C-alpha cells in the first residue's frame, strides 16, 4: 500500500463521504470497519489510532502501518504536507476481551507516554465530514522510548521552541487512552498492540515554519528528527 492507492481508496469509499457521522455514531463505526476491511484486503494493517473527543462524541481514527515513519531519519517534501502537530502517544496491547476490566485498567495506569509528531496533509476528499480526520493524516513519527519529564519541539525556525512536561499531561492523556482502548474492545480490535495518539499539544504548525531540520528532544537526547524540504 502507498499514498496514491490510499488516496484513491478514500476518494472512492462511500463516494468520498462519511456523512453518516452527522446522524448516528454507530454508522461511522460500521463505515470505518468496512474501510479497514477494504484496506486489509490490499495489504495494509491498522498500526494505531487517533483518539479525539468532539462535543462529547468520541472519534477513533485509524492510522495504517504504511503511515508510520522513521522517527530519526525521515525527509518530506513541503508539497506533501499541510503542517505538523506534536502529540503524546501510548503503546498498549489490547488484550482478549475476557480479561478483567480491573487488570486492563491497572496495566494502562502503568504506561508512560511517548512523544510523537503527526504529519498533516491536504484533505483527500473535500466532501468528507470534518471529524473524519484520517482524511488529513499523512503519517506519524513515534519516539522509541517514553518521555518521563520535559520534552521540547525545536522547529527549523529557531525562534520557535515548544516545551512540555509529560508528567503534567499524562493524567489527562491517559484518560483519552482509556476511552480509545474501551472502544477498541467494543469494536473487536483485540489481541495486538496499537499506539494511541491522544490529542495534539500546540495545534497545527504550518509547513513553512518547519522547513529544514526539526527535532524533538528529551533531556540531551534527540528522540525525533525530521526534515521538510
């Protein structure tokens, strides 16, 4: 699977729309499940999910394996991207649903967050519902090791540096993870590990502010590095 094939599938699927989200939450879940099944037939697998709460409605958007990029050595064309967002992720193995809820909760409570960069593209279909943000997703770079304290996004525009404390963000983002895990269990996405993006930290940074070398650091270590040309 590549981006050209993916764009073609999304443009054609449901005539490029997910209009059912306006009427019934279960309808979009069923539509997403059909889309995921179609992608699976073409060799793609769900690697992770973006968990978003919009006006009290939980949206779980799939991120496929071919959208997961090298966090240390990726280069992108500015024509491919609308901008970037820094995120906190959690990696979690969704268990068999027969496992007790108490044990699942305890396992999630032990997790430490991962820093990530989400790459946004122009919307694939102009008529899809805004909540279907996988129409915007180009890819994601997820750091290999958890961030325990402070981490900073340094953009190529040297005047822009955004610092965050994972300890302060963890509780709120962990609650989003739990909603996402519960939804995966409900919809049958079980017995494998996914990463969960739990919401961006500083909004969209336009591509022009990130032209050149960009780095996310934790302490003295560069945990994510990417270039936009």
